[in-house]
C-alpha cells in the first residue's frame, strides 16, 4: 500500500516557519507583510477559499484586507481597485479570486496587478520569468504540489513526470517547475490519445484535470508517486463528498506514495500564498527573504 503524503501536516509546518519569518521581519525591519484579496460576486466555494486565506494570513502575523465586490461590478471599477492596491505601499500581495463574473476579462485584470505584488504568479511577466528560468513569483498550487513530490521522493532529477491537465493555474506552471527539477515532462490533457499508456510510464503523476476519480490504479506504474490536485464535489450514498482526480481506493494499492483529498495539495496552496506574500514584501523592500 502507498505511503500517504500528509499535506495538512506539511502545510502546518510551513505556516509555522512563515510565522517565524514574519516575526523576524517585524522585529528587524519594522516590516509587516500584507495581503489584499479581492472577491467579485457570491460564488460559495470562492467565499470559503477567501475566508480561509484571510484567517491564515492573520494567523501568521501578516496584515489582511478583504475587498468584496458585488457580482455586477464593472471591469473598470475592478481595475481601478487593483490600481489603488498597486499604489498602496502597505499592500505587498494582491490576489483577485478566480473565476470572476463573465462580463470581466480575467486576463486584463491579472495583467493589471503589479508583477511585484502578483502573489498568484498569474501575470504574464511572472509566467514568462518562470518559463525562462528567472526569479519569479510562482503559482501556489504548482509550488505546493512540487514540494510534496520532493518530500515523498527526495530529488526529482531524471524522473518521468506526467502532468494531466494544461490549465494556466496548474498544468502549465507545474510542468515548468518539474522541468526546472530536471524531470522529463509530458503534459497530457483531455485530447491526448491513449492517456493510460502515457500515465503508465510516469514515476510521478500530477493529476489536475478536474474530473472526479478519473485516474485508476491500473493506469499507474507500480511504485509511482501520485500528486492529486483535483478537488471535486460528488454525491455518493446520498452524501456530499470531496474526491480528487484519482480513484484513491485503487491508486493507493499500486502507487508508492499518494496525496489524499482532502488533506493533500489543498492545504499547501494557501501556505504557498503566504510564503509568496513574504517573498514579495521582502523583494519590494530590498530585504533578503528569511528562511521558510
Ligand atoms: N481560484 C482557484 N484557484 C485559485 C488560485 O490559486 N488563485 C486565484 N486567484 N483564484 C483561484
């Protein structure tokens, strides 16, 4: 049976190190990193995420601002808020929760955020920096996923990694991070032919497709490390349940290590967001980032 990779415990440890770094910055540099989160509309899942982000930001000792705007907010008003946050020197990180309502151009919003404050790592400048091997603020779920893979496997050097999913939020940036770790990287997606045989050759599988329990145990190479990024709500036996993109019951019998859902990658995302906010604050102030 696979070793279960405990993302909840790993994220708790990371948050404790972040809290220590924040305390050091306050004492030694009179700097309190601050994160502003913007939510447009009433999406219930987004509301929960945003509330969790604010709670954990405060818990590690940072400043937190929540800007909740109605669903009919105009694009111009949202862009104006982003520009005010860009100009506010107490704000070091800006996150606009995705998805935004359909009448708003999300790329325009993301690219209006000052790249130095882009703690989501979604601005084209940060995406470009990541893909050319330059220092960048990097998307949180991909960073958290690779941290867990390294925690389970040690070095990723030379491994066959298969990423399932090609989103801008997870698939593409996680592939870049794995390349930087010297993996041989394949990005598979919904149009890939013979997905099972692609997955079969992977030492490391990153599943980020958003399809409940799609990856089955018999797709896996025995001993593979499985990082399941999916968070899908399904109904089973009359109950609401959270499941990943991997069928945990069959995968844990074949994999060498696997992240559970919930309690795997999920908790890492906010921890990495907090860490990005500390990094952004230090870079803006020209201070070396403390160890985290
Ligand atoms: N919606 C789902 N995941 C994310 C994320 O990582 N950042 C933002 N801004 N929105 C999201």
